[in-house]
């Protein structure tokens, strides 16, 4: 049976669209109305009863076919939705298991590695004091200093690794308000965020992605002159120490300092005093007793391209000189892991895929 005229084709299309596109009840009502209308029109036009019956059967078959097709499509959609929800649940379960495993590994790493490095840092601090008291040879004291720097870098890397494994992400200042809103909605507590006054003391790192700590200290004190800045960093070399103090920092500690030492330093700064790590004090005394080029006031840093920091520019210059990561680490008195981190950041910022491209970038931008 096939429709033979424009009216039959139009009725067939109307029945198909009504069943497939509309909800079940309205679609059936419209399809039935179209079918009855087509039968009446055919009967009034003088068509035989066989033709009218054939048209009615055609519309009925089209309606049933459209309904079955629609049910099949809806069943497929529900199946796909259930599969997607199942996959989402599996992903969430796998992520929870991975998070739990990372936390377990982080705990073991912290217990074994961080504790060992902390103990080594304390032992080296004692060795440094003992060497000073007994007048040890300069090469012995230099070896102790190098070992102490390597342990500090290793401890900092271990802490970063533990934080990464645990997924510790501290909220930024702009996200604090959102956290308060979420807390209020989730717990139904009338919590508000209010920030009053200004910071009396600020802990400042020196190696930061977008701005060096010395420059950040300078800008901070320009806008908040009453704030005291305590530098807390892994580095205690002249290139890190003197720019920070010249920028206005009143305290300087290395990251192997204990919580009690940090608290003591903060209290000293708030009271209007200074607080310097003993090794930093020794460097300052040496700079006064034996002044040299290293203690001269550092010139204002030139603008570096692509947001490179001064340390990254220094590492890039050494790369351009043909040094390996191990040689750069030995020259800067840092760990190879720290150098690798600098190299990865340099590659990302300058868009280099390898050392050759980084060297070309260094020469093109006057860094080397």
C-alpha cells in the first residue's frame, strides 16, 4: 500500500511527525484526527470503501512504526545515559582510590625522606657551628655549606612532592569569598568574610614564578610601609641575600628553620627588631670585614622577556654556556632537582622544546 495523492502524502507525514516528535498522548490524538480526517475526505470525494480502508491502515501502520522507532530511540538514550553515569561512578571511584593511594605514598615519603633530611639538616647545622668554633679549614667549612644547601634543596623538593601527592592546593585570595559562600550554603551557617587592618608581618619567598621576592618586597613596602617582611627561602647566597635586604626585608631565614624559630622571628619583626639566620649574620659580618664586588649594591634588574625570573635567566645563561644540569647545580650550589625545575619552567615560558632552542632564545634576547 502506497499513498497515491498529495492528501495521502501530507496525512502520512503528519502522522509520522506527530508520533515521533510529540509526547505520546498528544501525538496519538493528532495522528488519530489526521487519519479520521483523511478517511472522511476520501469518502466524500467518492473513493471506494477499499481505498478508504487502505488509507486508514496505512496511517495506522505508519503510526505504529513511528511509535516503535521512538521507543527504540528513547531506550537507546536511556542506556547511553546509564552507561555514562556508570562510567562517571567508576571514574569517581578510581579517583578516590588514587587519592587515597597518593595520600598513603605521601605519608610514607614524608615519614622516611623528609624526616631523614630534616635530621641531616640539623646535623649539618651543628657541624657548621662546631667547625666555626674549632677553626676548621676553609675547604671543610665550604664542603659543609655545600652539603647543607643540598639538604635544604632536597627537603624543599620533598615537601613539594608530598604536597603534590596529597593534592594540597591553597586557595588564592580571590577564592576565599567563594569558600565562605560554599560554607554558608552547605552548612546553613550565617558566615561572613571580613578583612580588617593590614598584615603586620609577611613571609616572603624569593623564587616565585611571576615576580622575584626582592621586587615583591619592594612593591609591598611601597604600598604598605608598616608591614615587616621576613624572607623564608632555600637560598642564602649573596645574590639572594643582599637584594632582599636592600629591598627592605627585616628578617631572613632558610627553610630548614623550625616552627619555633619562625615564630620567634615573626615576633621580633613585629616588635620592631630584625632577625637573621646565623649563617646570614656570618655572611653580613664577612661582607663588612672583607668588602668586595659581591657586596656592592645590586643594580635594578632589567626587564626580562616572557616573565623570566632573574634565577631562570641565570640558569638559561649557563645552559647557553654549554653546562649540564649537574654542572649548573654545582655552580649555583643547589640540587639537580631544583635546576631541572628551573629548566622546565624556562622551556614552558620561552616555548622551547629542547636545549638547542633555549640556547637560540638566549642569544636572540641578549641573555647570553
